[in-house]
C-alpha cells in the first residue's frame, strides 16, 4: 500500500510540475490565444490529476468534481473566452506593465516564496502534499501576479482562472478536495464570475474602444 | 427549517419582482418582502434570545448572537433601502434615466443581494460562507454598473476584479482551515462546520492556522474595505445608485467583517488571542489613517461618505482587536450605529443627486432651502457620523476608546491616542465640506421640495434608530451584544 502511494505520488509530482510550467507560459508569452491554450492545457492536466487522485484514493466524490471541472474549466470557460476574444476583435496582443524577462524572473521569485512560506507546514508531511502544496500556492500567486501586471482585461480573467486552478489543486493535494457541496458552490461562482467579467469586457470595448484597463482612470482623487 | 424561511423570503420577492414588470406594483412587492424579512428576523432574534443558538437542516444552518446581529442589520437596512428605492427609482423612471425593463432586474438583483448576505450569516459551513461572500460580489456587479456609463463600467470592473481576487485568496485560507480540521476530525463531511471546528480548534496545527488567518484577513478584508485593499470601495460606493450604496456601506462590509471575526475566534482559540488581535488592530489603524487625507480634501460627497466607511470599518476592527469587554461591546454596537447612520447619509446623498444632478460638492449650495427635510437630516447625520455627543456613534466610539485607555497595555493606549487624533481630523474634514453645501444661495433652476413620501419614510425610519440608540440601548440589543462578547471571549 505504502509503495503504491509512493509510485502514484511520482506521477502526480510530474503532473504538478507540468502545470506549473504551463502557468509560466502565461507569463512568458505575448500571444493572447496562446495564453488561453496554455490555460486550457493546465486545466486539463489538473482534471487528469484530480481523476488520478480519485482513482488511487477511492474517494468517489472526487470523480464528480473531476467531471464538473472537465466540463467547466476545459470546455465552457475557455470556449467563452475564445468567443469574447473573437467578438471584441482584439488586434493588439498581450501588453504588460513590466517586460517579459523581468516578469519571468519575478515568477521564479514567487515560486521560491511559495516554497519558503509553506516550509514550516510541509516538513511534517509525508504524502504527495509535500510537493503539491508549494506548487499550488506558486500557481495561485503567479496567477495573481499575471492579474496585476497585465493590461488587457482578458488576461486578467485568465489570471483569475489560474488562481482558481491553483486553489483547486491545493484543496485536492492537502485534503482530497473540499466537501462536495462547497466544491460545487465554488465552481458555480467561478462560472458566473467569468461570464460577468466577459460581459464587462464587451461593454468596456463598446464604450472605451479598447480593453486595455490602463485607460480606466476616470475615477480617482 | 426555521432559518431556511429567512432565506426563502428574499428569493420569492426577487422572483416576484422579475415576473411583475410594472414598477408601480413591483415596488410594493419589494417593500412587503423586505418588511416580512425584517419581522421574521425579529422573531428569530427572540428565539435566539431564549435558546442562545439555533441549528437547522442537519446542522447546515447555525445562528448565534453574532449572526443575528448581522442579519438584523441586513434586514433593517434592506427594508429601509427598498422603501427608498421605491421613491428614488420612481423619480429616475419619471425622468427617463432608467426603463421599466431595467428596473425588473434592479429589484431582482437587489433581493438576491440581500439573500446572499443573509446566507453569509446563517450558514454553519465556512466553505459555503466563502461561496456566499463571493456571490455578494457577483450579484452586485451589475448594480454598481447600473447606469452603464463609462465611469460606472470602470467602477464595476474594478469592483469585480479586486473583490474576486481578494476573495480567491481567502479561499486558500478556507482550504488550510479544512486541512487542519480534517487532521483532527478525520474523514468526515462536516469538517468545515463552525460548530464542530470550534470544539477542536485548540488541537489545530498552529502554523497552518496562522497562515490561514492571514489569507482570510487579506481576502475578506478586501471585501470589508480594510486598507490597503480598499481601492475598489470609493469607486463602487460612489457610482452605484444611492439605495445600493446604502446597502454596501451599511451591511456588505459588515458581512465580510463577520467572516473575519469567525476566523478570529478560531485563531484565538488555537494560538491565543494575541496574534489575530494584533493583525486586526494594525489593519484597522491603517484604514482609519488612510481615510483621513481623502476625507479632508474630498470634492465628491458620495466619495466622502465612502471613505468614511473605510474609517469606520477600521474602527470596528480596532475595537474587536482591543478585545476588552467594553471595546468588543462598543465595536459591535458601532457596526449597528454605523450601518443605520451611513445608510441615512447615503439616502441624503441620493436626494441631493436627484435634485442637483451632480455629486460635486462645489456645485451644491443651499440644501436647507431646496429640500429642508433632507437638509435637517443631513445635519443630524453628519454630526452623528463624526461622533459628536450625544449621538449614537459617540456612544460606541467612547466605549471602545475608554476601554482602550483603561486597558493598561501600552500598545493599545498608543493606538487609542492615535485614534482620538484621527477622529478629530475627520470631524474637521466633514464639517468643513458638508456645511458649505447646506447653507448659501441655491442655483435658481433647482425645483424646491422633497423627492417623494417613500424617501422621507425611509429616512425617518433610520433616523429613529439613530436617535433612540443615542440615549438608550434596547434590552434585546444589549443582550445580543453581551452574548457576542461571550462568543468572542470564551473561544
């Protein structure tokens, strides 16, 4: 049994690293559609991880969240984002307040911080959580970083989806997911928030003729 | 089952308002629905007074004194605000600013907003509490952007992005709490239930709980408007229609603070009260200090009131952080006082906006001649909100500060002294800004008279609370506040 879990945890470690790398693509690329595809890829890996954990642990309710996550994060949300991107007809690609090289360096720093801040917690753990908790925190914080440095409204939505993915992974790796009803509530909130943000991207494009949120600066002292 | 009914009332009202499109009918449904919720909450309040706490639906719902205080504020301000909406929106409809079709969705979202806030307070599950706090953001984004001009869209975008990010960070705190409780309680579905968490909180892993509290404080603190995460608040509160601003300032920030207090209790029980109290005090003091310059040089009266909300939420956090008997009592009384007084001021602001069509203070003169009732209520409200004796806010601020000075702890005494300075500066800022608007010669074109009987009724309803609590705290409220101190202290 113990050996079984060790083997499995190696597979999950590999998936976790792949997820982190696809999150870094979000920071390092300038093409908006590549960013969305990177998010789709990461969400798909996450769903795969979730399915594997459900299979290895034998906890049935994880299968339900896996299914919902597959439909929601791999199909519905990216599909909606592609639809919005086509609809508002974005010509310029992703722009950032700071250069890509610097962003990548800062992301590396964030990953170190994620490991450092969870050190006191993970040193007592011997499950796969030991590697997954810092990775999930890193994904969350890199998503946060993408949100605050990118100018385009769509990239901010992608940052949010990334944060949610990181948290879903954190819940999964630390405690086999949250209780089912909470998990479903969280999914519902994500779906509704992405739809509302998408509608606002469209409205902002209509009134400001840009989705560069740097132009949103009428309200200040 | 008893608690479930409280949640069903706003949902039915919301659906009824959407089905009946005519504003002349739906405004009465809206008022009746929120009045029913208010009455029902008083009934629940009485039950809790007798039984101390209520559990419902297999432990899914839980109410104690802390939740009943917040739901009481939600239902009181909800009723006042739906009364005010009836008058305010009728005037907007008459001028053609909004359409009846839009008002359908206004009332629908209004009552869904009340539903989500009530759900925050009555759920036993901290995960559902997170879902509900996020749902308050989602149900109000379109209300912030209701008029749909450039500045409203900007405010709505900032609101949803900043709040969603903040609350997403809080989810990490919830996950850490769940992880630590699962380590003690084992593989069970109710490891996030407040009632179960509280019994085992002293056996949690301290590192985990400390990290969780930081994420919760930053996350829910964003929604509560604690500085430095407050940047969405002045925009959203000033751009939303006045009845919604009243709900935002009066209750939404209290609901988020309610979430923080729950985790404060858990953390105190696990690692002792010092850690979370200190964090609350520091964030509270920063909020009070940050609001001062913006209040002193403000040109927009709705933003003035919004910054004042940041000050007051900071003050409440400080009072909870002080942790003494009178300061906790005072801080909780302050949530009530601030809610009724600030909502009253936002109603005045709504009347001014309808009369003068601007939110710039320099364009407004002679309120007392144009709308005498609004003018008088505005004067009372401004004196009350700045903590002038004998009004209600003075009572609660005095309790917190007196307890702070009497605590004997050098750290708390320094904080209290700084607070006195801050409150004085804010008083000056308020009086200087508002009194220029009240007197003077009004522009000729402004029609004289009040907006409607609904708006007057809503303002008088809240004024009663302001005046009564200035001199006398009703026994039912006093009992609740005392039990809250026990809940926070006996953790």
